[in-house]
C-alpha cells in the first residue's frame, strides 16, 4: 500500500472554452470511489469508515476530489433518502468534489433504472459547478444542447496544465445492449473525442479521464459493450501523444499499471490506468501535480489508519 508510482507528463494549456481553476505550481487531488457499502448485518460499519475517509481528505491540502462512482450499496443507493444523504455529504466537503455515477446509483436498481438515472442527474448534475467548497466550474456535455443535451454527468475542467474529464461508463454490464446504453456510449465517445481535440489543439500537457467501469478487454464490464469506447480511447491516446491517465474503480482494488497494448502486444507507454480503493478498503489515492518537475504526476496510496482491519 505504500508503493509510489511516478511518470512524466509534457505539454501546455487547454482552450478558454474549458473552465479553468487557478492552481499552485504544485497541487494534489484525491481519488476515491466504491465506498460506504453499508447493508443489513454487515460485519463492518462502512458509513463510519466513509466519514473517516472524507474527514481525512478534508484535513489534507488537496485542490479537489474525484469520486468515480458507487457511492454505496445498491440496497441503499436505489432509495431517495440514501441518495440525498450521500449528496449532502459530498456537498458538505471542504474541498471541491466531482462525482461520476456508478452502477450502484441506478443500473443496479433493476426495473427502476430509468427513473433512478434521471434522479441521479437531477440531484448531482443540475448546475455547472462541482459539489463541495469552494466549487469548481465545470463544462458539461449537456451545455452543448442538441443530441447530447441530457448527458450532464459528462464534465470537463482544467487545473494547472492538466485537463480532466468524467465519462459515464458503469460496471455490472453498463446496461449493455439496451437502447439507453447504445445512446450513452455514442455520447461518451463524442465527449472523449471532443475533449482530446480541444486538449491537442491547445497543446495541453496531459489528459486524465474518470469512469467507474474497467473498460479493458479483461475487465468486468462486458467488453462487447465497451469495445467501441476502448477503440476510441486507444486511438485518441495514440494521436494525443502526451500522457493519458484513466482512473476507474469497479474492481475496488488499488492498482496502477499500463494495461493497454497495440496490435503487436507492445505496451502503450503514454497511458496509465489508476484503480481506486473501494469497499472494504476505505482509503484514497493522492495524485500530485508538479509542473516544474519532469515527473509531473506522482501517485501515492493514502491509508486511513483508523479504517485498517484489526
């Protein structure tokens, strides 16, 4: 858990169309997801663990937090009271917090999927700002109107020399094969392509993407449902040339690796995958950005000691 991973980034800044937050030359961000899975007769009080985790982040000098989905167990998250409570916890953070949905917030809700997805969008993505304080202004895909007007969960922002974006891909099959998933995948691919184009045109230093699902061929999302998404990610990463980081977390297991390979099975060096901690491990990952250092991006596991198993 104390492993340290670093790699170099290079480039410049994004266009003025993307909301920009002022950053110090060196800043950190917190990466979390898949926490707070409280359920009846659970051996561990995960709500207490989640409160400790959020308090630990609030005490750290991080510029913002990204939660990559699964904000609790579907037994709870499929109900309004639990969803509203979690939203209130995120909104009360003393750091800006950006959220992208997981399957536990809507897809796991079975016959209520459409209703729950609409509720998540209404509750979490109704403004052009992040949760937490002070909020960060976000550019949402829905702001463009037209075909993708309802995809308010897909957001983009910039801090320092790094462009960040959320893309709504969830685990558990991603609602694959259904019209909703086909339409959302089309929107996701369009958002990713547009984001890379904006970053490339402006000479952005790096791109960091956030999803819930493991979209790689050996992932649990069902690769047939994300194959086109994966192809766009591969092609855009190659064209971009600079470092690309994909943060996902559906496996709930801390991991940093380079899993993408080309047709000759050679590692695509400029893409790094980061998997966040998840239940039962209520810890976080710190990503440190230092624009004056050749190794600009550095990842550290931040263990919440009070949450360690006895």
